[in-house]
C-alpha cells in the first residue's frame, strides 16, 4: 500500500477523503505501523465529550476491511464499537467508510456544499497506541470530471499543520488520540473572519449563505468577548490557554447549538441571528449568538482544562458519571452573558432582563422540587439529554439552575466580603490549581480533575466565608434559592411582574399542522387536575374551535376559577373534560437596579463593571 510507507513506527496515521458527496460518505484509511501482536483492537467512541449521551458513533461505519502487508486480513467484531484484527507482522491497514449525514455539532456531515467531522465519528482509536502522535492527511474530494467544482474548498480546524499550509488540504497532527478527537474539521467554501485577542490569532469560519454578513462587527464584538475572558482568568499576564482559536460556524435557517473543544468550537446558528452590514442595532438573535460564542469559549477554561475528576481521562466506551455539571455547564452559562455585559456588548438592563428570564424559566417546572442540580448532573445521560413530555415535572436543568447557583454564590461572596472577593477569584483558583497545566503538567500538578469535596473546600478557602450550608441547599437540595436576599445586598429589587395570574391550562403546546397539541402538562395545573394529557390534541373550549394560534386569546375571555368544557382527541378518540381554569402558576419576576444603599449599588457596579 502506498500510504503504509508514510506512517512511521511511532505514529498512528489516518487519511480521510470525502469519497461520495451525494451518498454522504467519508473514506478513511488507518495505518498502524506496529500493531499489537496479540491482535490489534480498534474502536470508535460511544459518545463525544461535551454532549453527555451515548450515541454509538460506530453504527455509522458502513464497511470496514483490514489488510496486512497488502493482503486481506481477518477482522472480528467484538461489540457494537470495537473490532480485533488478526495477527499482522507488519503494517496493519484498515479501510472504512463513514456515513456523514448528521447536521449537528456532534457528529459528521458531508454533501456537495461542505464537509464537517468530529474525530469521534471518523477516527478509530488504536488501543494501546493512544499516547503516540497521530497524523491525519485531510484530502479534498475527487474532481473526477475535471470540473474544478471544489477548487475553492478550504480547511478550517485547530489541528496543527504538519505539512499542510494554513486552510489547505494536507497533513495535520495531534500529540495523542485524546487531542486528535478534540479538533473538529470543516471543509468547503466558507467566509473567514480573523482577529487577535490579547495577541492570540482567532478566526471564525462561516459556512452557509449569509448575504451582507457584517464581518467587521462580528470580529470586533468577538474580540471584546474573548479578551474579557482571557483577562478574567489571567488578569496579570493576559495569557490565553491556546496558541490559536477557531470558531466553526454552520449557518442554517433555524438552528442553535454549540460544542466546546480545547482550541475551537463547533457552532450551529440561524442565518437571521448574524449581523447585517449597515444594521448596527443589537437584535435579540445576535445577542443570543454572541452568548453562544461566549459560552463555548468559556469552556476553553471550564471543562476543557478545569475538569471533573472522572473526565481525566475520559472513558469513551460508556457513561462517565459526575455530579458536577452544575459547575461546568451552569457556571459557564452564568459567565456567558455576564462577560457580554462586562465587555460592554449588552447593557445592565438587558443583562438583568436575561437573568430574570432564566429565573422565571427555572420556576416554571415542578422538576426543580424533585431533583437537585447534582442529581441532574449525574443523570444527564438518561434524563437531561433524553427529555420526554414529563421532563418539566421531573427534571431540573443544571444549565439554568446551575447558572442561578453561580449567581447566588457570586452575590453572596461579594456581599460577604464587601467586594474583596467574588466568584471570579474562585474560578481563578480552580484555573491555577487544576486547569492551567492540565495538558502540560509540571511537577506536582499532574493533569488531574476536581472533585465535589475539592470544590466545597475551595469556596470556603477563597472566600474566607462558610459556604457549605449554602452549597448543600443550592447544589444538593431542591428548595428554591434565596435570590431575593442576595439581590438586595447589591441594590437590586426582585419583584413579581403583571404577567402572573392569568387564566391558564398550565400546559406547553406544540403546533401540529393547524392543530394545538399538548407537548407537556404541568403538574398541579388546570389541565393535569382535569385529566388532560401530553399528546392530547385540543379541539374546542366551550364549543369554540381551538387552533395552534388561538389558545391564548381564547382563554383570555375567561377568568381564573371559571369552568370550561374542553374537547380533545386522544389517539383520535374524542374525549370531554371539565376544566377549572387556574391562575398561571409560573412566577414571573423582574429585576430592577436601585441607586441606594450606596455601598450596595457600588458592589453591583463592580460586579457588572458598569462605569460611572
Ligand atoms: Zn456548555
């Protein structure tokens, strides 16, 4: 085999080529120079770090065959993820095809417009050789008919170039398998936006058509956000933890998501969320996109380097249980918008509005009274990531409630130390002790993760306060957080808004054609008490037709306590329900900054870095 000669004894070598764009297939050739004499085992991960769900990526391997010294070799399948090759005294070569038709940040996607892949979907792990350098040759699609249709294709990735030129096809490398699968790759004709943040080159590759994208504004805003975060963790040196950073952005009509990596992130967003040249106003969509970028960028420190102990290293074969996602996702969710206000990208009023929205969302679900954020973290694999119609009644989000826990702790430390300490100090301590040297351990600082006990102790040590009881309540308990008291200490009033108390069925609905289908029924609400169920299709209220668009206006004609007759289809059988309308139990709060007391207002300004 021609490729065999390229692989040295001390590297694992892959070549990946978009083989059939219309069939969405990548072809991969894996060359193992010195295979295990007992029979080389290879496998694909069951999950991708950052997305806590078993996805069994090996199911997308369509065909696989092995060769030894150019001759066909037996390959036995061991389980759904793994194979063992027969003994081979020479170079073992595996050829396999990967089906790539998942338009998400978690897997791989390929067609005539672009290719995208995560290593967890495409690169078999060579057992026993994970610590060797891994080389990847990224090849362009074949131009079989000489049309030059792919002449404009480039490559965007944070993988380091070996022989490739920046943004070109060619060979790239990683120090280990763990690193290899942490650099997703985009190929195609993307727009490239470049900027520096505290001296480190950053870029964003935007795939998908976006007319009049305001690239200048995007670069300027991202720079502010990134520099704010670098300075947060390294106020003295302003040193970023990576040599360069890449945002891979896939633009679609309607989408939102991101996945963090050590020197890059894969994002998916809606076209209309991106800024338009000549339209300088901050739209809600663009604010959300900046929040997403900020969130994934914060993970460069929090979860990619500061990690839960069980992620150091990851076990890619099965679930890795941790009670700490409230810190790694929740605190990241807290800082994503906080960084935007500190960077001057959004104002204080907008920020307090976002906090209120998060709080109101958390207070909506009865699941918060049954599951703690520590439990929600632990069960992420089967509950948070696999939500069904009962989720609002059973599950609490370690993202949203976790961000409120961060808020509560931050405000408590600021008030308790008269502004001398804050959550920023706790994050910096975590960074210094666990994160900074994670990938290049010095003596005494092996790449180790953090435990629940470490975190509890660190909070007390850094704040000088006794926070154990508060952590027990907020993290391991299910009672609502005492946020009003904490807010008062920073001169912020927390008060119910007029939205509360409207007549309601207490349901979430989903539009199905023109029909109004119940997506979930909130425990203790009017619909639940009358016997309506998730999946029921509403037909009429008091004999008047209900559609997907008129439920709210129909209910607005009634008062709390009124009895109405609801007709609904369940499995296409008409059923009748007598419903006593209850007041919308969702609590709606708004947060208002105050000028007094002066010391408290000063603490608030320091928190948000508001000038003046
Ligand atoms: Zn996250």
